[in-house]
C-alpha cells in the first residue's frame, strides 16, 4: 500500500511541478502582497487561468475570498491568510450551463480563521490539484452544513497534504435533528482523492466524511469528532488514528470508524485507536443498507470501555489479517 501511494503521489507531484515551470510563468498574472477587505458580504477576487496569488490577506468577506466562476487552469495560491470569511475558495459558475472546473491548481501554506461555512469548495469536473499545508479553523458562529474542505460533483485526482480542519460544528439544531458539520467531505461522483497526513478535530459530524471511490488516506488523525472516519464508498486507510469521538448533540451514535450506504468496501491497515476508559463509542460501527466489505489489518486498538464492533443494520463482511485474536486489540468485548 505504501509503495502504491508514494508512486501515485510522486506522479501527481511531477505533473503539478510542471505547472509552475518557466513555459507558463511568462504569461501568468501575479498578485503579491495585497489585502482584500470587505464588509462580510462580497467576494475578494475572481480567479483566472495562470493567476498566482501570494503573500496576501483576505478579511471579512462573503462567499469567495477567491471565487472560481469560469473554467480555470493553473491557479496557484500560496502564503496567504484569511479571516472572518464565509468561504475562502468558492467554485461556482456564473453561467450555470458552463461548468467552472478548476484544473492543475495548487493551494498551499494558507491559514483560514473564523470560517463560517467552508475553507474550500471544489466541484464540477475539477481535477489534478494539490492542497498542501492549509489550516482551516471554524467560526464560533458557523452556518448550517459547515465543512472545512468540500469536494462535490465529479472532482477527481486531488491531493490533500498536511491539511487541518478544526471546529466545524453546527449551531442551533434541535436535539431530534441530525447535526452536520465535517472536517473533510467528498461525494459519490469524486474519485482518486488522497488525504495525506491530514487532521480533523471538533466536528459535530464526520472528521472525514467520505463517499468517493478509490479514496486513499495515509497517516491521518481524527479526534473529538462525532464520527471520526465516516466511510461510504471504496478505498484504503493506512496508519490512520482515531481518538475519543464525542457527540455534541442530535440524532445518531458516535463512532471511531463508521460505515454507511450500500457499497462500502475498504482495506484498513494499521488503524490506531485510543479512547478513555469511560468512552463507550464503538470502534467499528456498521449502519449499511447492504453488507459492507472491510478488511482490517494489523490493528492497534486501546478502547477499554467500548465495543469493538457494533452493527445497526446489515451484517458486514469483516476479514481480519492476521486473525483478530492475533492483533493488538483491547476493548470491552
């Protein structure tokens, strides 16, 4: 698994590096050292192909400190700060009949504080992107369905590396509602997404809420979310760590690794689980319409107050490699 991920990441990195090469640099517009400040309701700037934005600040802006409203290729945003924003990067077409796909892009070394809805929303046929060293911290007054990093539609072949999402917790829901709010999310039309060394904490729903196919997570950490890893599609998790899930309210049980939908199929290698003795959150929670297929390898689980497996719907197909009794598992069962 590690060799496969490294090879794919290396190939993607080569493609992205070529984006910043001399052949394109000559025609790229550059915004350097600017401050964009609003009244909380407007955009900061609109992206264009080959635009480079760096060393800049975006303050008190609405739906798009940077907005991608037309098909855009080769956008680079780096060493940027944002504060008091509805969304930092918004990907919504001006003409609904013409998708505003974002391709061959780089977002790196960006910090966002007081984010009300999302740090990034990327959709349409967007592809071949690197989002690296981006930190999103939610506002104390978040909007409904707040999420740190969002993928939608047919976005694919996007790498998140060392990204963090903290505190995306919904406000004002009734106790009978399901409370949304995720660190990272992707959807069923997305594929070949990689999350490398990423962290999600303090969400009222999923730390990683993933419906995409062929997803890869490596060395990711989810802590203090309702469902640390919420998995619906297909893919593999390598050396991912779950710590002390917590429900802040609303319907639904918390979980370390929870499985949903009708086609969940995952290999989970070297999962690391840590929970306090009084935390009874199930390690593997299954709430699927049809049986999930999960292979669990080389687990390192210390959750003494919790059940190892809890099934709320269809009985899953679980393969333990090596056999369960030979893995390092300490639970209430």
